[in-house]
């Protein structure tokens, strides 16, 4: 799983459905060309990646499809042909890409389509979850305390507030962002390193030497039993507040 896939996951989880509805433009399907996200072959696509994730405690699946048609032609093939079904598809298009959702409630799927090298081909990212992921992400007052912290990572601070936790269930990949509400960046980085060290993580020596020569590195690279973890501290949106980001995986 690369950084592009992670960015897509974040986009699909948090993209506001309300915006999709207000910007939607409805196309009608040509006879015999109706497609379904559950059947990639129905719109000339094939699966090239599939993965299982736990996102903020909710199970989800992500598919990556390679399509043989352009983004807009693919979208036309997916659009319901009857007026009663048109509300199932909501999307917004911009600069050769489309982000949207299909269905409602537990059956909702979110997708992102983007053009690739050839003029008549595209990639389709689909995120599915039947465990309340999308309804949770839509709640503006969602408490951070409801987001479970990965068991393989130590708690960085008793007052920490997890913002986004993505665990790839088929590998040892973890992405986590956590708010430390009462710490400046330097203290947040030091505290996080100390907690990681207490859990058996060691600072990678070469990286430690490199960071020591920088005025304000704000990061550390740690290793443990074949795993590598990038740890970075950034200023939060409020004074004396820091956002710590961890990206942990096997090489």
C-alpha cells in the first residue's frame, strides 16, 4: 500500500456526501450498457488490487479497478437508467476526476475515478463498509475517544485524541494521526519517542545522525523486529497543540 492509496482512503472516508448531492449532474445509461460497482466487467473494468482495512475501528474493503473507458464514459455506464434510482448515485466531477458515492446506509460505497495515461482509460478506487464507517465520519461532533488505538502501538499521552487510524489487515501497515492537546511540537516529538522506546522501538541510528544536523527536524524513524515507523510532529490548529503522525510498516 503506497501513499497514493492512503490519500484516496482519506478522501473516500471524509468526503462530505452533502456536497455530492448539491453538485450532482445526472446522466442516463445507454440501453444495454448499465454497469454496477459490484461487477467491474459490466463497465469494462478489471480488479488489479483488493485489500481489507480497519478504519477508525470499522471494517472496510478497498478495490482498485483498471477501466478501459474514460472517466465520464465509465460514469455514464454506472448511472441508473430509471428516475427512481437516480438518487443512489451522487458525485462531483473536477479536472478529469470524479469522487462520489453509490447507495445509502449500510449498502453505501464510495468511489474515486481518475484518468490515467491513455485518453480512454481510468482507475476506479472503491471503498465499501457495512459497519457504520461513513455514518461515523459524517458526524461533526464525533468524539476522538470512540476511535480505537492500534494494539501494536503504545499510547503516546493519556490525553491523546486519535483523528484517523488506518490498519491494513493483510499486512503490518498502520497509519495513525493523533492530537496531543497540551504539547508543543518539540515536547510532542520527545514524548512520542519515549513512549515508543518504552514499547521496544529503537531510533534508527543513521536517521538520528541526519536529524541531529537539522535545525528543526520534527521527525524520527524507529525500528522494531523488522518494522519501520516514521514519526512526525506538526503544530496543531491551536497554540500548545501538536498533531503526531505515524506510518509503520515492514520494509
